[in-house]
C-alpha cells in the first residue's frame, strides 16, 4: 500500500506484491475497507508499518476495535433473541 501513484506503479512493474492498494494511511477506516475487499474479509495475518506516520497504526487498531465491538454487540443481541424465541 502506498499513497503515491508512482510508487504503486513501480511496485506493480517490479512484481513486488500480489496486491497493491493505493490509499492514505491516515484514513484508517478507508484502508481497513480496502483490505477487507482485497482479502474477501480475511484481513491480514501480518502488518508491517514502514511509513513515517506512526499514528496510522493506532488509528487502524482503534477502527478494528470498534468493528470488533460491533460484532460482539450483535452476538449478544442474537443470543438474547434466541433466548426470547426459546421461551415462546
């Protein structure tokens, strides 16, 4: 992933990656959505942050925690609905 057209094109020409994403590392939710799209929702096993934007990793992790919280809330909702229908 890089923000620059030139860098993305260079990586593609050199065959350095299976997938090349152009994005802004400071926009963590957009980056997460791009990664979800190219990995079919599997996300990444390993992330190497080699940019000079230290905050980008923090933003990414925070957005991941928010999504995880939404999933956990949904699972609680689902369990409660299941209990209600089991009582009927």
